[in-house]
């Protein structure tokens, strides 16, 4: 795991330019390199980003964890909502995406790591649980075992009062991986609702809002042990 140092952001300044060309070109390039990790040919649009990040607390000093930020579509929305408050931790497995994010958003605490290692990443920073977890991960591309590991890490790393948000593409809504994800979310959270279709996104998508992880929450050490023994 690599950690890229964060500096205090200035919310009045626009994001710094990222190396390696525009976001759409970068996203397509990474999709062609590893379609099972990226699983999309274009980054999410601003309308979807605003819907996914709507659960970021509007007051206080929250800890917001972002899983799979990619080129930063949700990162930008989280930064706007935080406006210099709290902590923003992003976990990105793709080193090239991470390099772009570090250049563009120097105020984000960025870990180049697998999101399944959320336990270790939080512990290394002295955190226990996040107030909000926002996911840009390509769930439909994951095996059932990987989906389970990721959601184990999410429910163990989310505060009881917190919210977990993720999205799915409308055209895959009835595909077996998408149906399994829906069942798994409902098994792990007391409240799971979804938004209307965001037609402005390409492709159209909808958002899952998940609250109240089912008690008892799995112990962080147990999640870590199961993850490393698989």
C-alpha cells in the first residue's frame, strides 16, 4: 500500500490540472488496460456525483471515505461538500488514477491500495469508523467473494449513524451480479433505498443509499483475518 501525503485544501481554488490528458481519455485507456478493475469506458457525470455524495454531512468534522475514486468525479463533489471541513480519505488501487488524483486534489488523503484493506488503512491513520463511505467501485465486475469481502470491510468501517452510497448502471439492473449486490446490501443494512434513474449520466445510472449496518457489526480484526486468509 502506498500513501500519498495530503495538504490542507483551499476550497476557493479550482482543482489542479491532472497529468496524462483529459479524464475521458484516461478512463478509456485504463479500461482497455484492465477492464475487470475499471469496468467502465467513461467517468461518471456531475449529476450522478452530486446524487452519490448527497449523504456527506453538511456540518461538523466528518471522516468521509471514498472507494475507487478513479479520475475524481466523486472526489470533486465530496470536496465541494466538505469545503475544507473534516477528513477525506480516498482508496484507489490503480496507481495511474492515483497519480492524477494526487496532482489534482492535494488536500485528499490518498492511499494506493485495495479497498478490502479498509481496516488497515483506517487503523494506520488512527481512525475507527467513517461517517460516510462513498463508492465508485465496479460491483458488477467483481466475483461474489470479492463483493462479500468489500462489503464486510464497508460495514465494519462505517459508523452506526453513517451512510454508505454506491451506484449501478440501469441497463445492468437485472443482471445476476447486480441482483446479487442488491440482495447482499439488504442483508447487511437495515435501510437500503435507491434513487430514480439519473438519465443525464452516460450510461444512465441509479444510486443505492444504505444506512444502519446490521448489528452486531463484524469486528475489524475478524474482517481483516478473513480477508488475509482467503
